[in-house]
């Protein structure tokens, strides 16, 4: 059977908020769809992947392409940020008399399956949680005409009712999955530029080598991959790296695992092979402060890691406890110092507008960021995504936006009691200005610009920074 797997568009306002980053767009391949495509192809089906953001297509162009290709099944994966665009595509397909089943998957429908199916009647089936095995089974059922009662991990319409089937177990052995089907992306990897502040060289590619997060942050929903961490083996990961390097000329990797450093044995095996084989890859990863031990940061630096990202969220200990972020600030600062000492730039992620936030706690966050050895500062606003624990208690802490279209990290959709939107914007402006206009950060950033492309990106990003850092509320 033929299937088209679609990654729907997202508006610039949702992606970047007030940051005018026109001309420096960055794109990550839709890894979830690529894993699904690789698996269904292995089992005899014929997939195509339509990555609308990278293609820069409108919804109308997307519909025209789908109708021309005339697939048997359409699958659309979306987060809350682009769920409405996913629905717009499904609605347009139905209006154009597309007769095949339209399947919705991804974090959004996993978090709120019944509400999504009720609000988006053009979808026939929703895939809940990991999509690979469920979508493969759906393809087989669609081909044979069998009813969907026995397919685990879906929500669907039966006799006018919305039915949620029993959940599907998480994939225990991730190595059983084929490599993502990167070959189905036109002009890969050139069509997927990464930020020059996070990728040292181009072409750069994002990958994931594990699924699941053991932490229980109250602002995060873990329904898709669960709380138990499952890994691709070091062997599988190294094969992936070799494949990308030798077949696509990739020079830089962004590891998007929630915490690449959590499994020490796997991490060191990967680093050892990268060094021994002289892979000559530079890379970026995400970690938690408690796993940034000296032996780990030393080894990843030797293997090519040059930047890592750490979720800090707040400089207020009381807010961190409310978020179930129980690592003391002193340990976070020490972990950043260890990484910085071996030559790794650390980006700290902060969230402004958290529950119980005050002007004083906002200042604590700014002061903490300035007191550490961070090289990059990233700040977003709290978004109460469907399915997260805090969304169930939103009214206790402040006023929140319920319109899915207005939920985005760079837009203010939640305002804590005692604060205003203007307070949050003022703190954001102060934070970016005070962090990035320090001589150490300016010279350190300039030192990372080693190509004309990175200089061009940095220049445009700096203009956007000035507009934001000196905006008036």
C-alpha cells in the first residue's frame, strides 16, 4: 500500500514569537515520520514523506500534491503548535474527495485523544504514543479490510462513537527499527540547516538515540515515550553516525535525546569508537546537570562535543521544587563549570512565568544565569501543553490560554497571579540584554564563527536580538 506521511507547517510567530529570524530558518528532519517510513517500507509498503516546512509549501500546494500522488493512506503527525494546520490539511483532503483513511499521530492527540477527535472530525484514526508498530498494523488492516477493534494504541470512530483501544506497549528493543528513511527527504541534508550557534559545521543533522525521560517535571507531558528510558545500542548509534557521514557527508550531529549522558556505559562506548575511528564529527547534546560528571564531560569533549544544553528553568529553589526539579542550584552551577572547564559551551534553558513566579523570582533567574559559566542563554515562556500536570491546575496559579493555536514557547499564554504580561516581557528583555551584551559572551560567540555561513547567520540573529532586547513593552 502507498502512504503519504505529512509533517504540517508551523507559523513563524509560533516558532519564533517576537524574534524576527527571517532568512535564518533552521529545520530538523521529522524523525518520527522517518522511523515510521523506514519500518513500513521494510514490510513491503511504499511510503513518501512530505515535510511541508522544509519544502516551504502552502497547505494548498500540499493538498495538490497529495491528490496527485493518490496514496491509499495519509498519516499526519503534529504537536499542539501545529495541530490546527494538521486539521486544515485533513479537512481540505476530505473536501477534495480523498477517500482513503487519514491518520493523526504525535504528541498532541496522544495527550488529548477524545477532545482532538471530537474537534477534528476529518481524522479517521488517531495513533497514541509511539507510532511505528501501530501505524504498520493499521496499514496491514487497511489493506485487508479487517476491523480495527484489535489494533492497540489507537483512538477511532466506530458506529458514531469515539473508541480508545487498549494501549500498545512501548518498543522494548529500539534496535529492531530500521534506520530513519532519510533518503525520502528531497535535498537532504542541505534542506535542513541548523543554527550556526549550535552546529559548528554544515551539513548538520539531528538524531535521537533513546526514548523516554525518568524525570517528572510538572510542565512536561511524557505520554508519547514514557518515563522508562529505552536506548538504541551503541552499535546501532555508531552505524547511524557512519551512515550519515559516509552517505550524506554529515559533519555535525545534534543529539536530541532528553539526556544523552544518562547511560554512562553506552556513552563511553560511542565516544571511544568516535575517537578510535577518527570520525571527525562535531556535536551538540542535551543533558541533566546530575549526569555531567567530570569523566563524562571530559570524554564527550574528546569525542567532538562542543556545545551542550541543560534545562535549568528557574533560579528560584522554591519554584524548582514545585516543578519537581530537585537538583540544587549549586549543583547545576558546578556541572556547568565542569563542562566549561574542558571547553564545552553550555546553553541554559530558562522558563519565565512559572507558577508562583514573582518579580523577585524572575530576578533570581536572571542573576543565576549571569553568575554561572553559561555560554548561551535561552528563555521561553511557560506553555501549559495539553496533558502536562500543571495544565490541570492552571486556574490555581494564574490565567492561561486555552486556544490551541495560541500555545507556543515564544508567546505568552500563561500569566501567573500577581504578574502581568508586561512584567514577563520586561524580565525577558532585561535577561537577554544583560546576558549577551557582556564582553565575555560577545568575544566567545565571535570565536565560534568559523565560516562565512556562520557569520551570515550570526549577523542576522544579532539584528533580531537587538530588536528583541531593546523592545518596549
